[in-house]
């Protein structure tokens, strides 16, 4: 993706965070790849973002975690 737009390095690799809140619940957060990559308006980069949405959805399914609708619809 770098060859199409070097600014993609702001979002790749994807940033994630796993945190525990005050109630002891664990949260995994990540920006939706297709929205970040799609903001470059470059078809080749957008395609990668959509592929990463699907891979992230598959990972969450494998972990028996609810998959956000936005990941399924991309």
C-alpha cells in the first residue's frame, strides 16, 4: 500500500488496545480497517481494508466474540 500512498503508514499496522475497565471487563479495540484505508480514495488500498475487515471478523468469530455488524457488511 505504501507505493500508492506513503501516508498509509499512519494506519498500518493496525493499532489495537486490550484494556480492563473499572468493573473488571476486558475490552479489545481496533479501528475498522476499511474505514481508515478507504479514506485514501485509492482502490488498491481500499481493497486491503475490506480484506482486513473480513479477516478481523473471522478472528472474532473464532474467538466466539460478537462480530460488529460493520465488519460483516464491508
